[in-house]
């Protein structure tokens, strides 16, 4: 999810709630529905970089509906301690969703 968010600029809620129905790997885009966007004005089409496409392909067939899961369940929140430890291990600094 971090790599996807870094590549697309997605917010935490958009990454955790991303569904396969919102992803088109052929056209290399995903979209965030208006009711999931901060300003709620219109759907947002998000272009996918090569890295974002690879990241999404790594998630294929892990869950039928949601792109990012943990133990086969949709992610609803991030454990802050685990999050800080993961960022430290990945040597990522100054990252906030």
C-alpha cells in the first residue's frame, strides 16, 4: 500500500478501500469515487506508473474484492506501531498519508 500511495498520491482511506472494480490495469488507471474524495465533487481518475501497475499485479488473486488485505480481510486501519516499524525497516522517512 505504501508503494502504491507513493506512486499515485493516494490517501490512506483510498488505498485501504481500493476495490478491483476501481482498477483497470489494461488502461493503467484506477479511479476514486466522488464520495471517497475529500472534496466529493467528481470521480478522480488516477494514472498508474509502471511501479504502481507492478504493485497492483502482485496483489492479484489475493482477494476477490479488495486490492490490499491483511490475512484475507480488507484493511480498515493501520496499526501505528507496526506502521512505524515497517517505515523504519524500509528506510522511508517523513511519510504520512
